[in-house]
C-alpha cells in the first residue's frame, strides 16, 4: 500500500432543475418505453440542462459547495482540473471558465479528456501534481452537459444520458486519510465503438455533417457493455491489489453510473454485496465524468461515507478509458 499523498477534503454537486422522466420520450417522438429503459439500464429519470444552465454554471455551483465543505477559499486553489467530454466551448477549456467564475486567481486550470473516466483520471493527475510538489490544494471536477451532444433522434443513446457536475477538493493527506491506490488504462484501438465521428478539427462541421447527425455521440451499446464489464472488473482487482485489500475491506463501492447491470456485474466480481454499492443511476442516468463525484457527494451528505470508511471508485468510458482508486476517509 502506498502512503497517501492526497485526500478528498470536500465534495459538492449540482444538477439542472429540469427532470425528464422515461415516459416523456414518447412526447418527443422516440419509440421506447419506461419498461425497456428500466429493464436494460435501471434508469428512471435524468436531469437536463435548460436555459441559463451550462457546464460552467453547474461546475461552479458544485465547486462552491465542495470548497465550503473543505474550508478552502478560491485564492487557496493551486489548480483546477475539469474532466469532461462536453465542454461549453472547444476553446478555451472549461477549467479556465470555472477559474474565472470562482475568481481563483492563483490556479492553473485545464481539462482532462477521458470521457466517463474523467473524474478518476483528473484525480490521479491532481495526485501527481501534489506528489511533485507543484500543488497543495486542487479542485477536481467531473461535469457534463451530454444532452447537448446526444442525438435526440437516436433511441440507442438519447435515453441513457443526463447532465450534472460533481466537485471534490483535494488537499494533502493527514492522519492516513487519502488515496491508498490508483490505476488507469486506455485502449484507443476500440475508439469507434463510442465516439463523435465528425465535426472535430479533422473533419470540421459542414451543413452536410450537421444534417447527418454524425457530430453527435454514436455508440455500439452491446460492445461497450462487454468491454465495460471486463475493464471495470480488472480495475477493481488492480485497485484492491494496490492497496493490499480485498472486497471485504471495502465499506462502499462507488462505480461509474452507466447501467445497473454493469454496476451489478462489477460488484459481483469484486465480491462486494449490493448493499455496499452506491447507486443513483435511476435518478440521474449516465452523467459520464460527473457520475462518481455526484454519487460521492450524495453518499457523504447522507452519512454513507464517514471518517474511517474505505471507498473504492471504478470507472469506464469512451476511448476506451478505465481506472480505479481506493480512498480512506
Ligand atoms: N427503446 C426500445 N428499444 C431499443 C432502445 C430503446 N431506447 N434502444 C435500442 N433498442 C432496441 C434495438 O433497436 C434492438 O432492437 P432489434 O433487436 O429489433 O434490433 C434491441 O433494442 C436490442 O438492442 P441492443 O443494443 O442489443 O440492447 P442491449 O440489451 O445491449 O441494451 C444498452 C442496450 C442498454 C445500450 C446496453 O447495450 C448498454 O447499456 N450498453 C452500455 C452502454 C453504455 O453504458 N454507454 C455509456 C457510455 S460508456 C459507459 O458509461 C460505461
């Protein structure tokens, strides 16, 4: 087990006001049903960003809550890292927009592109900055407004996703609290199974691309499912090995909230009973990089994570990217 370098000192989250129920897809011409969505994914509803809500506003709200809980002011932040696949602008980064909104004048700010693994990757980058002595206090955010990059005519994808932001303040470890192990991997040979095929700098937007919808998220669900189950199982093993722990030692598993079946398969592999697994995919859908920090923020607010508890995080997303971390609170 490594000596903890970084610990989570405060968490917060924010989701849009508008709740969109499974039953509402019929009203926008999508041929699906509440029963199909719940059976295949466990999702009942998701929050969708409306007028005046965007990645920066949600991230800033979540960040303020996390900073208040950590007792940290904007001036104390050395770095702000935002994991996202749906930035408000392609240039500049979301992190600098949050930096400006918070008035965090001393902070270096940048985004991490690791899709649903975004918060996990960002936390490991933050840990690295702290290990190098480049930062003492880092704001790590996972945030998405996926509703603005999904194809609302494609029932294979539009039923899955939701919007939101989760924020964590990382400080230097005290009293053996902090990350006990960290693991991340990727496999870009499988990128086409979940991507936005056109509209980037390689293939800039044209009226023809917009008409084809190829600038939206495209996914081969079954293949993604199989890879997610395999990779999240591997990531649990690696995190447990790294911390010299077993599934029995984990008080709470907080997996990326993509699909209840993926969550159940991951928990089973790690030998963790479902009553020790945090699930909110039913209420928020898949919020990609935001899902783990939103779940952690809720788990702390409701007393499921308290001092001394050992929590394992595990994620998988487009790229493919995946990873895990174990944290003692
Ligand atoms: N409503 C009704 N029917 C649908 C819908 C829908 N929303 N979407 C697809 N179908 C139909 C398909 O057209 C297909 O019909 P057909 O047999 O007549 O061709 C049928 O349902 C079965 O489709 P599959 O894609 O094989 O269904 P599957 O059981 O694999 O479930 C799902 C689909 C839920 C997408 C599943 O594959 C999955 O969860 N994959 C993981 C995807 C994921 O989580 N991606 C998020 C990003 S990565 C991550 O976060 C881990």
